[in-house]
C-alpha cells in the first residue's frame, strides 16, 4: 500500500513575507506526494534492479547527466508528437499561430525538466525509501536508506517557476498552455524510455510533480489564499477539501473503470497505467480549479482557462463528453460525502457552474 509521507513545515521554504494561508495550502498539497512508490512489474525485473545502487548519489548524478544530454533530441521528438496531436486545433479553435512558438515552448519544457533533475541529484536527509511492487496479485517490498530528496521538497522548489510559466502562457490565450503541458509530458516519457523499470519509476515520480503543477493552477491558488484572512470561510473550505482530493480521484477513477470497462482513448484503455495516471490527474485538476473558484470567489478560472483547455484537448485525446460528465457527477457526489454542509454550500455554486458548462446542451457528442 502507498503510505503518505509527512513533509516538514514548508513555511521555511516560502517567502517569509507571504501570508500564513499560503504555506498552509502549500503544506497540505505537498503532503499529498509520497516517498513510497509503487509499480506493476514482473518478479524477474524486481530481482534485476538494485534500489540502493539506483538511489545512491553517484548513480543519481550519472542518470541526470545522461538524461540532460539526451534532452535536446527528446525535446525535438516530443514537439513532433505535440504538433501532430494539436496543430489542427489552431484553426478549428481560432488560436493565433503567432502565440505558438515551438522554440520557446521547448525551452520552457527543458528548463522544467532540468530543474527536476537538479533536485533529484541533491542530497537531503538520510531517510527510508520504500517501494511496493505488485505482480500477479503478490506484493513485493523494497526498501533502502537514501539521501534522495522528498517529492514534497521538489514540489516546493518548482512551484514558483511553474507558476510563472503558467502565467506567461495563460495571459494571452490559456489554450496555449495545452501545448506546453503536452510538450513536457512527451519529453519526459521519451527520456524515461532509456532507464531501467525501477529507475523509471523513481525519476517519473519527479516528472509527475511538474506535470501536475502545469495542469493545475496551484501557484494562483496560493496567491488567492494570500488575499484572505486565515479564518476566512472560503479558505477553511479549501483546507478541508485538499487533503482528500487524491482519495476522491481514486474513488472516481475506480467507479469509471467499472462503468466504462471497454472505453478506449488516444493512449489506450482506461485501465492501462498511463491512462489511469492521466485520469487521476485530471480529476484532481478539476478539484483544484474548484478550490481556486472558491478562493477567488469567481468562476472566471473555469470559464477562461479550464473549459477552453478541455474543449481543445479532450477531442484529439478521444475523451468523450459523456465520460467527462460522468466524472463531474461522481465528483459532486464525492465532495458531498467528504465535506460538511457549511463547506458544501461554499462549493455548490461552482460545482453547478462546472456541470452546466460541460452539459450535453453545450457539448453534445459528435
């Protein structure tokens, strides 16, 4: 089983003049990341990997150096895939081609990968790292002591940079962020292909943090929280929901797997590991946008950013609007089961707005 790690207080890692509510939210979010990892793998792969050696400072440095040397080539390949998937959306959605600068998008993506790998090679406190491997219904455990920095420490380190990149691209047309996110995702996946399965798992946990931050307006939420008093009812409602967003996403994902067992999107069936990870991220993304609406007391972030991005990205990814509406209906139910009545009332207007925006009268199936 995955066991959550308790990250030390993040207030020390944030600007000292930031409002108390900001480290509070950042701390809650960082606690969601784990130092214990899991992957589906055959037993022979388990026996052919040495966790202690993979997590050693020398090996982490060598791995990061090799990946950085491959990054430019991987970035070029990633842009080819991104362009193939999304370039047709420019004309159909009326996006100005002048806003899509392949060189700048690739550069920003490489910078983020570079930051993640630099954190990966630093040495933190010596700590126990545990991995659960599941294969054929059996659970194989690996553990070792390592100075590998926690995922939460990476989350804090890269949040400002990702926030600036999101702000840069969303300021003119939020849909351009889809090109950046896709470019980063494909670049990371191509780099991982050169690693052994166990090392892929560890490094990918770092890349996933940035992937999450690109899709989710976390820095904007922290800034919105800074404008509120710590005891504000809206901020309290968000603090109540955030610790449960991952569990809510897992519950919804499991239910949709049962309801849409044969569903196939661009990357495969819903039960495949890659699609499952993306689905969990998207369900959390919807929750973070809901939190942002509550903190800003406005539906603007959904109207101007989330909705246009989904309308651009989901059709080429072969994600049906029926599936999205099912996810939102289940999300409404789960939030009602996790929050008390006073906090539900705060989220209710934005849950309604979200449901109406993705309604079948707005987005009928093609």
